[in-house]
C-alpha cells in the first residue's frame, strides 16, 4: 500500500491515540514524528516489551 501524506497523518494520529489508550506515560504528539526520532521510538519499544507478561513466549 502506498502512503500519501494524508495517510501518514492519520497513521500518526491513530498511533498517538493508541499509545494514550495503552497508558504510555509520556505525551506523544504528531510533531514528534516530523523528523526521525530514534530515541522516542526506542523508549516506546522498551516500554511495550516491558508490558509483556514475564512468561510470554514469542514463537517467531
């Protein structure tokens, strides 16, 4: 699927709303994604992994 600027804006809005619903402790705005923000992405990934139960097995 090709993403246009309009689609990317909706994806960003959906992502920020989903993170808010999941209880991410930091406010994420669309402005954070205007340029690559690798530190924020790494913080989000670490936070998401820590939410997994300790006995979770990932079968990739």
